[in-house]
């Protein structure tokens, strides 16, 4: 056995020891290596999906200059990634949001944070499939004005397939995510650079020049600070979800090394590559009014510079990137449900924590939450705007989770130092903690108070109400009897 293999084996043993100390029997198959963990974080961030969905929103509020909110959010979310990296290397357990919060504070706190995680994974995928992926897929077959019911039917089919992939095995799901890394880069960055080159070569008339990058011409006229803050949704919605790599820790080979590296590289890479793509698409805007009036401005821009067949190729990459989000999301959601259920925190926990012996996947959790996700999508379908209702909720919920996780991290920072790990913030821990708490609170405010997000606030409110109802009616009694909950983080030390 080589030295590298001996190190990996020792670190895997250490990770299994943490699982055992936490009171669990290892049931999931450790098969995901570093690139797969990076791919999970990178594909769930999905710069292709985020930019495609929210570019129009940024244009509406702050014009083409809205792209400069991206690096600001990128730096802020990289700070959050550092917190996730340190927690992931020290508590490498499936069910990231719930496990960290419950062990750092208490099971009650962990329940509400964990439920927020389940809600987050339930609301976004359906909205993306219903609002964008399904119509785009139909457009590839020249169905330009589809019946809303046909759009819903295709969206539901697109939601079922990722569940089937995850049921087959985590390795198959990982292969989809690995491919998604390249489709993300090709579908966004390569096309953005291609448009930049065509603009530079002046292959078609361009009335603006580079000055378009700082233009604040917008369709909505609001105070500058308000408009700038809302334009930040472009990055705030996109550069999230990277923590789901930590949710797959018990599927990972050497999670103490692969999780922090995967998370940090995914966020940093997405921030840089996304900015390159945004500059390419923005500088190629042929007509501001025409692009801002389009519901899918990137297609309008691409359609001006590229032949129709190449636009269809671009759309195909976008659809696959959106599909890959659901593949990651379904697996992570099932593992969070599995993690909470093995602590008896959810209704019907005895069923939800079952792991198939052959595939070593939580099949029951995958199927149950597929039904939940479809129900949430149906709710969005019945609303006036599925995008505002569900995608808006997808934007705010991660920051609520980040704030609560970081608060727990601050509460037990010294204890975490006693746990082994390959990544540590050291003396920078407290500056990062304070920054993340202030930054995430600010993002929560920006994504909840303005009028465009009030429908998504209701989704968050309904979710909080459900979590409280289950807690009061059943969970509090389980916790008092000691039949639910987890050991505190101090039990993992030593």
C-alpha cells in the first residue's frame, strides 16, 4: 500500500470514528472523491442557471451595471464558505445544517435549522423546472407557445428522473454532476467569451462599446441604494447551495479533506467564472431596451450574435445544468431527511431512515421527498408567479441557514478546536464569524423586506409554521423522553 493510500485509509477511519462517536452505524457507501465533492458544490451553485434566471431581474433594477454586484456577493459568500469548510472538516456527518446546529447548540435549535434545509431543497428545483427548464426543453422541439399543463407535465417528468438516478446509486448521480462541471463552463463561460470575441471583432453593429458595462439604464426607476440592493439577487440567488457537499460527507472518501477543498474551490471558481461570463454577455448587448424587455435576455443577446443552431446548443447546455441541480438536490435532500430521521426528529422516522442494503441509498427518503417537492411545485403552479414565490424563497432560506449555523459555530468555537480537521481559520475565525453574521443578516433583510419578495416570505412563514406545529405536537415530547435528538459536540472530542 502506498503512502497516499495509507493516509487516505487512516483519514477514512477517523471519519468513521466520528460517525461511531455520534452514535450511528455507517450505512452509506463512501465512494465520492475530491472531484465529485467539488462537482456537487459547483453544479448546485450552477452559475449557468443562476445567471440565466436572474440576469433579467438585475437589468430591471440597475441596468447592465448590475453585474458588478456579483463580485461583492462572491466575496461575502466565500466568507460563508470558510465557515462551512471548517464545520465540514470537524463534523463530517450527513445532514449538515441539522447535525451542526443540533450538536453545537441543542436538538431544538437543530430541528428548526434542519427543517429550513429541507424547505430550501423543496422550493427551488420545481420553480426552475416549471418556469424555465420545461419551456426551454419544449422550445428545443419548436413548441413555442405550450399549454401551461404541458409545461407542468414536462416539469414533473424532469423532477422524477433525478430521483430515479439517485435511487440507482450515488455513483451514477456523481457522474451526472461531474459532467455538469464541464457543461457549466461551456454553457456559460465559453459562450460568454465567444460573445466577447465576436463583439471585439465587430462582426455585427454595436452601438454602445465598453461603456455598456457601467450603464444603469433600467426599466424600473427606484432610489439607487434600493435598486443596487435588489440587483444583488443576481449573485445572492446563484452563489449558494455549496454547503450541500458537506451534506454528502458520509458518502465521501476522506471527507475531512475533500469537503473543505470542494466547497472553497467551488465558490471561488463560480465567482470568477461567473464574472467572466457576465462581462461577455453584457458587453455584447445589442439594444438595451430590447434586451431589458425580454423575459430571457441571454437568449436575446445570443440570438443577435450567433446562428440559430448554436443558440439551440447553448440552450441544451442550460437545460442540462438545471437538470444537474435536481440530481444534486434530490440526493442531498434525502440525506438530510435520513440524518434527521435516524435521530427520530421527523414524522415516520422509522421509514425515512431506511437504507437499501444493495444500493446503500436512502430510497424511502428519496421517494417521500420527491412527492413533497412535486406538491410544492404544484403550489407554485397555482400562484400568479412561480418564480417570485418559489425562487425568491430559494434565495432567502440559505442565508437564514447560514446565519443560524454561524451563530452556533460562534457559540461552540473553542470546542471545535478540539476536534481534528485539515482546515482551520485559526486567528481569523472571529473576524470571519462577525462578518458572516452581519453580512447574512443584511442579505436576509434585502431579500425579505422589498415588495417583490413578499410572496416568497409567505413560503418561509408557512414552512416555519409547519416546523413549529410538529415541534409542539410531537417532537418536544420525544426530546423530553430522550427518544429523539443528538449528543452534544463535546461527545465527539477525544
